[in-house]
C-alpha cells in the first residue's frame, strides 16, 4: 500500500487567511482542493509539499455568478457542479462537455475547476510509483537528471492533460490570482508555460480564485477528447472549438438556426490540448475561418492548419504520429458539428471503439 508522506495541514476559512499562510510557508506549501491529483502524486512521491493548504472551507471559492455579461466561477466549484448545470449549454457547451469527461463521477464530485486548471503535467516516465521511477534512476522532472523522452534535452516535455483548460481557453477565459501582496487577472492562456516542470506562470504564493468569462451569447462551442477508455481516462488529444457566426440581423442572435452551412464565421477559436506542455491556440486556423462559410474545403484547410501546431511526443498513450493525424479529424468533426452537421455517429465511435481498449 502506498502511504502519504508526513505533512502539516492548514484549513483556513477565508481567502485572505489562505494567502497569508501560503506567503508564510513559501514554496514548500501547496494548495489542496479536491486532492484527486495531488494526493495520489504525494503517495508516489512525485510531489512532496511540507504543508497542505486546504481550500475546502473557503466559501467564496465555491461561488458561481452567471449573468448577461458573463460568468465568474469560483475555483472550488466541482466539475460535477459545472457538468450538471444546464446554463453551461449552447455557447458554453465546450466547458460542460470537458468537465463531464474528466475521470469518473466519484472523482468529479471531489475534483475542482481550479485543481483541473493547475493539474500537474503527465508523462509515461513520471506517472509511476516511486520504485518504478527509482528503477530508471528517476527523470529530470523529479529526482533525476535525464529526460527519458529526449535524453539530450534540458527541458521536460511532460504533457498538459487538463480537459477544462482548452475548453475555457476556447471561450476566452481569464483567471483571477490572489496572493498576500494583491491580485491580478490574466488570460487563462497566459497561465500556461511550455515547460513540463514549470508549467504554470502561477507564483507559489498565488491562489487561483476565480475563472472569469465574458458572455457566450451568439457563440457555439464543442469539445472532442481522445482517450483509450471512454468510461474514464486522461486526454491524449483534445480539440476545443468555439465559433460565432455572422448573424442575419447583426445581433449575433440569428446563429441558432439548425444548419449553418451557408453562414459566415465572424470569430473562431480552436485550442488543441494534450499535445504539448500547455494547451495550444491554433491562431492561424481561427484567423483563416473568419469571413468564410464552413464548406467542406474550408473546414479541411482549417483542420490542417490547426493540426500543424500539434507536436505530440512519445510519452503518453497511443502512437504519436497517429495522434497527429487524429488532430485533423477531430478539428474537422468539431467544425462540422458547429456548422450544424449531425456527427453523433462519429462521437459514439470514438467513445466506444473497442479496438482501442
Ligand atoms: C483515475 C483518475 C482519472 C483522471 N482523469 C482525468 C481526466 O480525464 N482529465 C483531467 O483533466 N483530469 C483527470 N484526473 C485528474 C484530476 O482528478 C482532475 O484534474 C481534477 O480536476 C483535479 O482537481 P482537484 O481539485 O482534485 O485538484 P488537486 O488534486 O487538489 O490539485 C491539483 C493541483 O492544483 C493545485 N491547485 C488546486 N486548486 C488550486 C487553486 N485554487 N489555486 C492554485 N492551485 C491549486 C494543487 O496545488 C495541485 O498542484 C484524473 C484523476 C484520476 C485519479
Ligand atoms: S518529459 Fe522527460 S523529464 Fe519530463 S517527465 Fe517525461 S521523462 Fe521526465
């Protein structure tokens, strides 16, 4: 049985107190939200904080404000809270779909939005127990000196494996970070760093307090996730896409017709997850779509542009060149779905393909 290492436990009831404790403890303390990633990591000695700062008693972190101008989502809302809330439909479907596909129902009842956004990066050589990692003399990310994926590399390439980050980036989310010295709001995209070890631009004394979203009225969005087991598994490729079509009456409201084949794209965001140490914004593909109708040719070209930035490595499940090819397919499925095609059969096939298990 794997046991937790010894640690001190603090459970403040206000954000101010939490920020004060984190500041005082320094980098050897880590916030604990649902604990569904951090506690197993501690058992495997991948992360060994001296102090755990529980966020569970801070009511403000579980607040949810949804209005015409957008939303403010507390970092300790659970993924079940988000997945089951019917208000995250239509424009924000991408977020509900991503949250609903994290792990299992039990885990989603504990797992939080903030914890998912700050999730540790993953790699086949790192997500192992202590004895396994010791047997290969550990690796650069923890306790070792060599990267077993790219031995000549001085940088870790562990993979960003969060489901909700690509989804929220497709919605243009921002996050509010709070510390004893103040607070700052940054684009969620700017929270991430392309480095498997230092994968966040969050300072150790900062708490991710809130996710901030502008109104998604007039947008349509969707999430496609590749994983081995449809019942539960980390993503090894994901595509989050959001599109706003030019409306017939200039208000954005007309983009609710069933078929949008002839409708012209006014704005588009495509984000590719789990193919690098951070979620990647396919900016060129998004730009290419603006001003065009989603014909099959346009979607095919956009999908190739989007997949160009995906550079999967051989450190997660599935063959890396196959994952790259699937990126093209997934972007195409997502765009087809957003223009109104019925892609239910394709979605079912990727979720229940027995040849992958
Ligand atoms: C079997 C299994 C399957 C899983 N499958 C998936 C999956 O498919 N997709 C997926 O995305 N994840 C998956 N996970 C990982 C995990 O369950 C989720 O990512 C979950 O959302 C993490 O949230 P948490 O609240 O439990 O985070 P915790 O484990 O509490 O924390 C995770 C990290 O975030 C930091 N943190 C937490 N909250 C904050 C905050 N407010 N401010 C600053 N830092 C913070 C912690 O210090 C820690 O570094 C899986 C886990 C298991 C055990
Ligand atoms: S990418 Fe390299 S350094 Fe990073 S976790 Fe994997 S083996 Fe370790």
